[in-house]
C-alpha cells in the first residue's frame, strides 16, 4: 500500500542551526501538508502546498519556515534558525485521492530535538 | 473558526469492555469533513475514518463504529470488545470541504486498555 515516507525519523540539532525535514508523498497525490505536534499536545497545522505554491499557512509558519518541492517527488520543510521551542514531531501529509484533496495520509513523523 | 473538543483526556478500561470516545466540533461551514486518527505509542498517525457532513449514517468497521449526529455536532467513536492493542491516543479532526483544506485537531483522548 502506498505510504508517505519521512526522513530522518529523529534529528537532533543545535539552537540556531538550519534543518531540512524531508518527505516523499504518495506519488499521485497533489496536495501536501506539514503539521507539528509538541510532545503531549495536539497536532497543529503549519502549511499546505498545491500546484507548486503555498495554499494556506498558520501563524506558526513564520519567516523561519519554508517549504519546497524541489524535484517533483520530495517535499521539504526548512527551519532556518532553530529555537528550543521548535522541538516537536513534524508530520508530512499528502492528499489527492478524493476529488477535493481533503483526505490526508500522514507519514510516520520526524522527531526534531533542538538543544 | 473551527474547533474540535475532546473532553476526555484519558480513559482506562479493562480488555473486552466497550469504550466510547467523544468528539464535539464547531464550524460555520455547512459542508465539512470529520476524521478520526489513531496515534499508537510509536508515534505515527493512522487514518481511521473520514465522514462528510451530508452523510449521517453510522458506520461500522469490525470492532469500530462511529456515530455522527449533526444536531449535537458530535462524531463519537466506539470500540467494542477493546483489546490491549487499542491502547493509543485517538484524535478527532475537522476540515472544511474545499480544496487542500487543513485539518483542525482536537487535543486527543489517551485510551489505556489493560488485561
């Protein structure tokens, strides 16, 4: 069964460093998302991406964050200068099986730890 | 604004008991989707069901069943004859019925099933 794949599964980085989280969405999907979950809390929307541009972003998704689909298969989230409060599980999701793209299948997540 | 409330923070049951997880939502949209996801201890988000706002029929899938009631804005989830493997955090989520709409999650209910 097709699935969303995220790498790495766990990343530790020093405060102020840049990190890139990678995702390979399901191949025929057209809509891509990043969510994050701070430990023990709810899952929060960061950004949605369709047709090579951002469709919607939350207030969390500030200038420190960017997304890219560099090669037609990968979908990346970059955090330019990480802060301690960026420590969280980051989930990539893709949709497109339904006509309106509201289905969302999640990857297994990348746990980011900022020290 | 959309909101999802899962008032039960944690539920503990003994194996083979039935358990119902509550979900109450708020939205101004007349068309929307409701979801349930399971997050086992390993951390991934497993899609369980998507229901659109026009379909109020209850759904059963094996030991899982869902009760959608628009009149009370609720989308409750029942596990019949619970098993230890059902132990997880369960999230209810809501999205607008439009292209690439984000998911708004509830805070989750932690279900502990013991022998």
